[in-house]
């Protein structure tokens, strides 16, 4: 497996948006990246996948160093993660490669940090270190010893005069289990770090929170902006005797949450999780030339599934791992897997959470 190097680049950018020349250059580069990403997702030979990934990674690094790349959507690159912080000062790109022999994964990520005062953007490539995510529950890690994962949401929080970026992440892990987790990104000058004690579980604080569960199951973890909570499925072993083995943990139709109390994310158990119908829709603004006015166009907030055969990560190709794509199985099996989430557990006694093996009465 090829070891990726880490680097930090600072450069001046046009903070007001695209210039025409940069927009054209980025559009052309996106076509190149789309082709390389398609090649990467089509690569099934484990001996060649690192090489295909390195070609894509190098071209991607070159592309995001172009002025105004911070703002460019890269819409066609559907099988990589592209997220912004709420203050629009941080952008994170992340993607995986999966090895067919054992279904383990390797990850790549870039963090872009905008400094409005200096008119610069700093790019940091995260270098995967030796310790996996499960071994780093209590550690702060830097760009050169990253654990490797995907990030799919950012929640900004203020503590004192400093902004911390709460990350919702996903590790496809292996054929037996997957991991969702909460982490904290913060900056010391231009340098990013991951892991800060913002999570409160009863009388203890944690730098990150991990939820390992069966790869056959689907775990939900999302930020509810209206209630300022991160809501997640509560996990329990399929049978009590498997409580020490996380690959047998599945959702049990109850929910826990972390609520921001002004200084920490505080654990709340047995919350009621209700989807707001309004959250399922988006309003796009468009100009109505006939009436000389701006109108709202309601559309469904639909995620484009990279396992679709019409995307670079078709279900018969090398698979991109995304948070709702946890078993790394073909799309036809994804429906069957999602059904297992709603199947009630036969065990009605005490369940065991991933939060310090704390027992939870059912």
C-alpha cells in the first residue's frame, strides 16, 4: 500500500468568488478528475488500485490549488465527500478506496481553511498513520498521523472565542463491522488537529465518540438543526452473549442524542427522533424573466447514490463507501440490508451501548 505524504500550501485567492478564467480552468479539470475517478472505481485489481488512486489524488491536489477551487462544487464527483462548515471557512474533501481481498478500506482527505483577514486559503492533506480509528478514542491527532475515514457533516460550535468544528464521520472498516463517529476539528494557526474533549457522558469527557456496529445493519446519525442535537440510533447486541463483539451490534429502534449545552455536547438517552417533513424539501431560487421577479422552486432533498450504475461507483464496480452505504454490497442488496434496521431485537432485557459499556434499561 502506497504511503501518502502530507503537505500544507498557502496562497492568495479571490475571496469574492470565481473569475471567468478560473471557472473555465476548474470546469476542464473536473472533466479530467471525473475520468480518473471513473477509472479508480472501475479498478478491481488490488495490486493496481493504489496506483489508480495516486493518479487521482495527485490531480485532485493540483486542482484544488487553483484560485477559487474552494468555492467550486465539483458536482460530477459524486463518490467523494464534499462538505462545508456552517461559517463557510472550512471545506473537507474525503474518499475511500476498497480492497477486494478483505473489504478493508484506505482513505484520503484534504482540509481547506479560509482566512478572510489575510485573504488566503490553507490546504492540508491528511496522512494516514499507523493506528486505526478504534485505537484513537482518547488521542488528539494531527495531519501526519490521521486515522483515515470519511466525513459527511460539520456542525460549528463556539467555546469562548474559539470555533470548533464537530465532524460526523464514517469508516467502512471491514466485511464484519462499520463505524460511525463524532470528532472535533480545530485549528492552531493554520494547522488542523482532530480530537478535543467536547463530548460529555455522565461524569466523563471524551475527545471523540465511536459507534461500531454490524456491517449488515444501517445506523443513522445526523444533526438536527432545529433542536441543536446530534441524533443517532441506539445500538444493542443481537443477543446478550455477543455484547463484547461490536460486529453483532444493531439499532434497536430507540435513539440517543448529543445536545450542545454551551460548552460541550452532552449525552441524552431515549430521545424521540421525529423527521420534520419540511426538512425533506429544498427551495431553489430562480429568476422569472417574464414577471421580473425571483421565485422559489421546491425540490426534494435527494441524495445521489454513488452505488447507482449511472455514477462512477456503479454497483458492479469498485465501490465507494459512503455513510448510508455501509456494507459495501451491491445496490440490490442495500434494500435488504436496510430492512434489518427495523427488525426488533428478540432480546428485551438490558442492552449495552457503545458509550463506555454503559447498560441501558429497555
